[in-house]
C-alpha cells in the first residue's frame, strides 16, 4: 500500500468516525507524559500527516530532542483546535510548533475560506500564548495540486494563506517559520526530491525542514 493510500484511509476513518477530532489518538501517550513531567524545554509539534509521518520517518530527530509529535493524518484546523488543549496545553510545553492549513484548502472537512483557516490558527496560537507557551507559526508547505482532490489550485491559495499567517505572526510577535520559500519549485509546488506525491515530504524534504525548525525553536526559547 502506498503512503498516500495509507494516509487517505486513516484520514477517512478519522473524519467519518464519531471521534471527529480523534481525541483518543494520543490519550494514553499524553497520560504517560503528564505523569512524568520533567523540567525540560519540551516542544510539541501540532499538525496533520506531514507532522505524523515526520515522527515515523525521522524518529531520531524527535528522540534526540525534547520534541513531541502530535500530528494526525487528514486533519484540518477546526479538528486541531478541538484537541489543542489535551494534545498541547496539558502537556505543559515551552513551545508549540503549529503547521496546519493544507487539508483545509483541500476541503477535507468541508469548505473554509482562507480567513476562516487563519481564524482557527489564530485561536490555537492565542490559547498557547494565554497558557505561557511560546509559538512558532509555520508556513504551509508548497503543493501544486492534491492527488486526492485535484483542481483546487493550492499553488495559488497556499501562498495567499501563508501571507496571512505571516502578517498575524508579526502582529503578535510570534516567530514565523517559512518552509515554503526553502522548498517550493517554480510551480509553487514541491519537487519530487522533497515529496514523491508532491504533498508529503520525503526524508530529503524533512532534512530541509529540520534545521529551519530547530533554529526557530531556539529563537523563541532565547526570547524574553
């Protein structure tokens, strides 16, 4: 089974199950973390399949750093907002790295405007800030088209959403992490080297992302 088909099956099961936001996915793992609260600058990576696959494809990156992956395949920002308290706030991290929005553009849980997507991202960021958690807001990764739902022109919508995220980040003093500029090709898509299906990064794609996110995390940890 291809990775795209596998992730599509997971996403379909999540979206159409009664547990709409998949609150049960990390329930047990979260309980273990909360029972063993260490004095460390813990970082939670909140996202969708791009984050979920990152943990499985590059486990050493998470094991060698105090990083916790909380990605769920197929998820949109309203689903992430529902589970944000249990999967981020309750884990008492120093930093949250929020990478979200591409599945919203794909319409995985219904149509959303770019402004509505931004509103959900804003809500998560403001919840983090209110709980003393520093915020890294990531650009959405490039995508020329979505294999599971072609014709939506994400190569045009993603740059527009990223511009909104950047403006919001700057207005709040949050770090804006620009994966897009480092990875996009001339079509505003992901080259095959970085994503075989042009959406989900390969190991080479994640190796581009890792030093960028580590630098962003260090920047927010060093900030007052």
